[in-house]
C-alpha cells in the first residue's frame, strides 16, 4: 500500500518486528533522522485510512501496527508486491514525478535510482524528458549537483501537474467509481493518494450540499473534473500545502460579476463544511482558489452552444464524408454521429496537440470486430487532421462512434426499461446501446446517465441498470458489461433479465407519484418533445431578420454592443452589456469566424437572455478583428450571425440550435448569408429544419 521507499520500509520494519518500536529505532533502521520518521508517519496513517489496519502511537512507549492477523498478512503481501513491481519506461517516469510531487525537500538522484531500481544515468535521462513536460504547467524541475532534485512552482500549478498525471495513467472512471480494495499496481496507488481518493466522498457530499440541482446539472466530464480537482486540493491542504492567491492555470474565469460573487459565496460554504473535517483548515487564499474552480466549472458548463467551434465542426464534416465515401454508408442521416464526434474530438484534438499518451484497452477487440471500418476511419482521420499524428488508440475511439451509427439504423421496439451507465465516452455508450438493442430487443434504454447520477435515481423509474463500471448500489439492480457487449455478456445479460427478482413496472413513477401506463405516458412525452422542437423552429425562423449596422459600429466591441442593445430593446434580453461581454470573452478564447469567409457566428447562453433568437447583422464597413489571421492575412468581419439562448434550455431546443450551427458549414448556406437575402435565407432554414423535424418525428 506504500507509495515511497521510506513509507514501505517503515511498514516492513513494523510488520517484521511485531511489536512497538520507537521513532529512534525506526530512524536507525531507515538511516534517517527521527524528525523525518515523524513526518513520514503522517503519510503512513493516511495510506491506512479506511483499512482494517491502523497505526498506533503511544507516548513514551512506541509505534505499532494494529489489526487482526489476516489484515496484517494482507498488508505485508501488498508491501512486498509494491517492492517487487516492475515499471515500464512510461510508468517509471510517471512514478518519478509522483515521488517528487510528494516531497517537500530536494531528493538525491541516487535515492530516486534506488527507489526505482535503475541506474542514476537512467534517472538523469528521465528527468531531462520530464523537465519539458512539467514546464507546460508552469512548474520547473530543478537539478543541482550536491543539492538534489525538486519541483518548483506555485501550489496551483503543482495541482494542475497532478491532475494531468492522473489523466496520463487513469480514466477518471477508474478513480471515481473505485470502491473497497485499493488498486494493485503501486503506481495507481500513489496516483490515488495524490488525487485524494480517500477524501473524495467528503468532497462530493459537501459539493452536493451547496445546491443539489446545480451539481446534478453539470455534465459528467465537467462534474468529474471538478470533483477530482477539489479532492486534490483537500489532500494538499491536509499536507499543509496551500495556495497563495494564485489563479487556476489556463482556465480564466468567465467575465461575469454575478457568477463570480455566487462562486465566492459557494466556496465559503464549501470551505466551512470541509474545514469541519479533522486536519483541514481552509483559509481565505484557499477559499478563493476553490471559488475559481467552481466558477470555471460553471463557465465550461454553459457550453455556449453545441457545435460552437466551427473549424472543428468542419473537421467532423470532412471526417464523416470521407468514411461515407469509403464504406458506402450514408452517415448524413445520423445527426447523433455528428454531435458525438464533435464532443469527442473537442477533447481529443487537445490531447493529441499536447502529445498526451492515449490508452484504449478495447483497441484489439475493435480491430477484430471492425477491421474494414477501422482502416477507413484511420485514413479519414489522417486526412481530416493533417497537422496531428493520430495513433491507432484514438482511431479506435472514433471507430466506436461510427460503429454505433451503423447499428442505429436497426432500432427495434423494447419493453424492459433500463438505465445505461458508460464512462468510456459518448461513442462507447452509444455503441453499447445499439448492441443491446440488437441482441436484446426487449430491453428499452430509457436513459443514459453518468456514474454519479446512477446512485441517485429513484428505483421506481427503471427495471435495471446496465453499467460498464462497478456501482455503489444493490447488485441485484444492475449488471456490469463491457462497452462492446461480447456474445457471452449478451447471454449473461439475457439470463439476468430473465432471472432477476423483479417484475417490469407497468407504470412509470416520477417524483414519487405514479403516472399513466408506459405506452400512454411515453406517447404523450414524445408528443411534448416534438412540440418543443417545433416551437423552437417556428420561433427562430419566424424571428429571423437581416439588420444593417451603421458607421458607429467601427470595431467588434461597438458592433456587438449595438446588436445586443437592439435585442434588449425588443425585450429578448436584459443587461445588454453583460451579454456583450460574454460574447467578447468567447471570441478571445477562439475565433468564431467561419473559415475562408468574412462571416462569424457569435453566440452564448446566459441568464440575462429571455428567449432564443437568431439574427444576421451586416456591417456597413468591415472591421478587422484584433490578433486574428487567416492564411497570414488579417481577418476582416463584414457580417455576423447572432445566436442567443437562455441559460436554462430544454434539450430539444438545444438540438435545433445545434442543427442551425451545422448548416453554416454548407456552401449554399454560406453563400446566402454572404449575399444577405433575408427571404432566401429564411427559406433555406425552413427547408433544412423541416427535414430535421421530420427525421426526428420518425425516430420518436
């Protein structure tokens, strides 16, 4: 269970002696000072937290391990396994960084070489590679003869490095959903410790107590990232390592005074709750850091609008068309594929650009099951992302999206209501859903939820849960399978459905009250969803206008300010200045220009916006965008679409806005927008959205 050589040696000495030992005796055995032993004992206690073995310290007597013989024997086995573990070069470098992140003082290269059982020269080579990696996060790796090795940087930057190390080695689901036994590999154990895994339950409880509806509304990746960052912070605070008014690296908070004030109030409440835990004291600087974490999560969760990165959306379009040409399958009919690929590539492009290692444990099985498709997707990905090297592991994830799309054409009717939990990504969850529909048509996937929602769903609203991870719920109510659902797993799932000690529910129950039988209630719900979709289409198309701005719109700030004030005058929003600042903040993060045109799409969701709206604003004189270039030339903006939506928006309305965003990559639509013919643009939108609605009607 150890994560450092000294910790392991202390445990070995105590286990071997079978008696109480003084700090001086332990220091002599480790050849260190008694002060170092006392400091290391805190790490030992933390490692044993929640385990059936405890560290007992008696003043004037000594130190001993206390537990039943079986627990002590098991601890000895884990310690021995950790000592004998062999690391791959990648694992060794990650472990090396973990050791340095745990230390408060410089460490000799000889000690690191002894810990990892390699030569000093190997450690030196590893450190040279690691120095460049940690610099990305504002951390310096210091190496001086006679001094040793240490990591130097602000506490916020060091926490960011820890977060990125976790991403290199672990899927977030492995960390979040783990229960009971600690991981067997020593590298995973040290990462669990750095992540504050033992504090995660306390953090989650405090986070949900802030405002249950807010925490539950965050999408899964953002919520998971926030939870891990907060747990890392709490673990570091327990060690006495606190921030000093440092900003969060690479994540500037949204330009929103009200959001900032609300985050500060929530952070103060969170700090108060966590400070009630033993050994935790969260001061003003740490509270400010937590506020930035909360505000950053809220800002990301606004998600602006689906498909907001038009350059990436164009990449998705080219990827789909290339695979379509190779396979002869018409993927244009599957809008879910486009949305899933966009969400996946939004993170994948960043990972690839940063040179992060990518793990795909399903790669070999994907190659076997989708050989022809794998080759087509690999060729398409290389063509769509020419500036990046796309490894086979990433190609495998993309194949899962296309495989799910192929299965979607074979939907069958179902009668057993199931909830699906899959944390490997959108593509794998959809592929699993399609596999289930094909193999077990009697199962209806009522919803796809995140791991943290699964434990909170009312049991009366489903018959069973199908999950790709272990869940902290009654094992009679869920079954664990892999994302690809092998034939053996399909048979096991079929038997589980047949033999489970429950009966399919004749009525859905929501909010504690029974409603209509499933067929009637589901039919009405589908009609309501379709009505919401149609209402949004009619509202947006009917309210579309082409508006010309005068000479006073001489720069981007003035143009957006004028447009927002016009929308405010129509009663579509309040606080035009706040909405303008959001739009400007989004443009600072990345250009909203449609590649190769003088046209941009500015958009946001905000509480100040009362209803969705879409307008085309023409500038009498084109303006140059600051610090923006296309093909080496300054970017000049001649007109822009302004798409605004309320912060709280039904999924069906978001789907309509997403569909409009996708239209912008169509050459015919771009030509109409540049021409500025209001009637022609409205007719084009009507035709496209009518097709979208009819397709949705058939799928419902």
